[in-house]
C-alpha cells in the first residue's frame, strides 16, 4: 500500500502538470483526481480546498529549490556570496514553471492566486540572510538601502521579458551571467571575503533552509483537521 506522502505527491504531480498546461483557474479538483487516478474525496483527505492544494504545491516546489541552494552552499561556501546566490536562485526559478509564474506574477497561469500562509517563515529567512551578509561584509556598507536595491535588481531580471520582449531572445544563462556581474560589481565590496565568514554564512543559511523545509513538509503532508 502506498504511504500517504506517496499519494499526496501523486496528487501534487497531477496538479502541477494540469496547472502548467491549463492554468489555475481552469483546473478543477475533479481534473486533478482523474489525472492522479484517485477519488475526489481522497484529494480532500489531504487538503480542504483547491487553494490549499495549490499552496502545498508551491511549497513543494520551494523545497526543491531550497534543497538545491543548500547542497550548493555546503559543497562550496562561496555560493553564499550574493552574486553567486542570486545567480543560482535565478536559474532555479526560471527553470521551474510554477516558481517562475509566482515570481513574475503570471496571472494566466496562477489566476488570482495570492495566498501563501507560510510567507512569514520565508520572510524570516530573508531577514536573516540580510543580517548575515551585512555582518560578514558580503554586502557593501556605503550604499543606502543596499539590500533593498539588491533584491529589487534581482527581481527586475525576472521581469525583463515582460518589460522588453527583445530580452526574451537571451538565454537563461546569459541573463544569469548579467545578473551575477551586476550584483558583484554594484553591491559587493572589492576583494575576496574571509573564508571563515563564508563558511559561517553558508552553514547558517543551510540550517535555516533545512528548518524552513521541515515546516513546509509538515504543512504539506499533515492531513487537515476537522472542525
């Protein structure tokens, strides 16, 4: 007999396939149940609404992205440097249709879906990452609101195709290279960072990702309580 997490993943796989193909608005729980080869009632054993199911799907996609970032930093702490961190994050995001749609606000794919109940935990990570790169001098301290400018710049690279369709001709790698160069030149101090500082940042960020992933997994795979 399949375990509940196996069944949940099968349902989420079906939902991901259908949402990417049809868009969130058009997909129904009946569609998802048929594609996953389960009864409609079985879907509701895991999530009470279509919105909750889709939120779980976004969380599962986020877990995959965070795991990739964590593995990269643990293999090479230099991946915690902003220019490398944002380059890898960019590529992982644009290569995942759901994560890309979430970052770019793609209403054709997402509809009016905006709910993300665990956003507080994600914000806590962003705040801690900012504290770490400032404390360990991975971010320039002579710029006003440097982290705001950094994240706005990174976000802008996700929106380039929308702003100017000519940019769509560039490969994802070319865009990532441009983002990496921009972040390195505009937002990081000159010279090479202290290796011990890099190791500390990479370790703490990896631990934060592990914690965030554990919380996401608990939410995704814990059946809803009645009442």
